[in-house]
């Protein structure tokens, strides 16, 4: 970057998450246990990271983050949102007439997704005689995981970290109802987001509500597909990047 700056080249840097996350700020916006948070980001020194980001900002013409929730870590950045190729994700939707409902949860790290709460909730609902099958997806190649997402009736993503990521985007593209935690500080950034805002305290009620209301599952799935088409379609995001580059 210093060499590019010396030769008066235009420079853009794009951050994706852990490269800007500072744990003392993250504590304000997440429900993750502090021990788990520092375990996941154990190598980070907040002051060193902030100093590094300040130095980078001097060398670049613009910095980009992949979600509005990352602006609290890099407030001088602009937002270009995450993208998927919709040609690879056909709308499947969900059937309101299925008797056994498939619930899917796919944690990258269990303590970052609230997996223990999800498992406990599923067991409780099963004990109450709800007809549920549950798939916990871990350590699977992406192409195999995708096949399972296509068959899901309900997807429980991240209920402690938030706000939402690629898994939720892919499942909404398939037309699946998705549960995710959206911190109230970020809600206004996502108008019309059809994700069911879920945390450990309301997880049971939200899942039970969807189990008992198949028509709501269908409506959420349709709304999710439309939301992804408008906000995460790779062609739209590419056009935004091109506009950013061309305006430098």
C-alpha cells in the first residue's frame, strides 16, 4: 500500500470481519459470553488493531466493510454488502403441508452461534410431541451443506452474535424462513428484512410459532427470496463496486 501510495495509485481495502473486530467494542453488540468472545479473538490487541486501522486509512483512498454492523469498528468505511450468485440458488420455498418439519442449524463455531440453546430448544419441542427432524451441519463441504439447506423448513442461524451472514443469505435465497439475532442498534439498517429476530430468550417461542403457523413459514420464505434479490444479488453488488471504482 505504501508503494502504491508513492506512485499515486488509487487503493481500496475491503474488510470482512475479524480483520476489524475489536473485542471491547464487540461486547456492546453481541450476546456472546465474554470468555467465548476472547477465546475466538484471542490474538487481538484492541489498541494495536485501532492503531493499525488508522495507519491503513492514511494509505487508502477508501475502505469498505461487508456489512453495516462493521461500521462500529471502522466508522470511516463505506458499506458494500455481501453477495451471492443467485443463478446457483433457485427458489425452492417450503411446503405448508409437511407433517415432519426439518430444522437446520449450521454453526461454524458453536459458541458463536448459540448452538447449546438451539439443541436445548429442539429437545424441548420434541418432548412436547412436535414432529421435528433436526440436522446439525458441521464439517461438511459447502456443496453438501447446500443440499440440506434446500430441504429445510426452518433455518436457525446465529442467535447470539448477529446480525446475519452468508448462511442466512443463501437460505433466504432458497426461500427458507430464517431465525437470526439482530442487535437493536443495527435494525434500522435492514428495512424489510424478513428474518425472525431471535435470541436465546425468545428462541423457543419463535420456533414454536413457526411450527404452528405453516403459512407464515411460506410468507417468510417468499419475502426472504425477494430481499436477497434486492440486496445481495452479485450483479447488483458488482455494479456498486464498479461505481465505487469509477468515482475514485
